[in-house]
């Protein structure tokens, strides 16, 4: 799938929810590359496409962290404050320094409780994709999706994550 197809699939999945989806994009490549440099990682293909085309999202009762940039007067009026993937990931790395949170984990969402979803960039496949894993307070890491798009699909269709 190319960026346009990934965007179309995410928008199609977002439309399946009861609420109107909110997107904060697109995001320029320079901003995405800056985020990668700041985190010391390279985002997988589907997450890069999500950032490039949609920026960040709130859809199907779930926030998907992204890059809410640039701020415009129109976007300042949004009823929802989007989380920045760089800020959230750095906060969890700092807070988890003694717990060994890997520099290869990128925080992309939460279940609203004590569990968080991460992209594990240390496990990149031949498609340039990485699995999404779930980690929580005292819970071991569990793979919930082969890639970011599958993660969005499972959330949107209310499919079991594990």
C-alpha cells in the first residue's frame, strides 16, 4: 500500500465509528524527520504515512498519538487536544529510565488506563513495518498487531487485540 491507500483505509475505518473522526494533518516530511531524529528511530512505513497524511487522530473512541503540527487558528478550535508522539514517548522514557523502557518503543496510544500501545522499531520486517505491542503496569509486553495499520483496523472493528 502507498500513502494514499493507507490514508484511505484509515479514513474508511474511522468512518465506522459513532463519532466524527478528528485528524490533525497533514504533517510536512521535515517535521516527521525531525521527530525521528529527536527520538533516535525511523518510523515504520504505515505510521509514517499516517503522520504524513493525517498527523494525529481521535477516532473510534481512541486517540492515536502523532505530530499535531503546525498549529493553525482552525486547529486551535478543535474540541480535542492531540498528544505529540515525541513528547509522550520522551516522557515515558524519562519516567521509565530505571524500569528499562526500550529506546526502540514509540508510544502511539493508550487504553485510557494503565496500558499503553507502542510500536517496537527493533522488530522491523521486510515490508518496513514494525509490530504494535501492549505494555501495562506489571504486565509483560504482548504483540497486538503486525503493524500500525492492522492496529488501527483492530481498534476500529473492535477485534480482540490478543
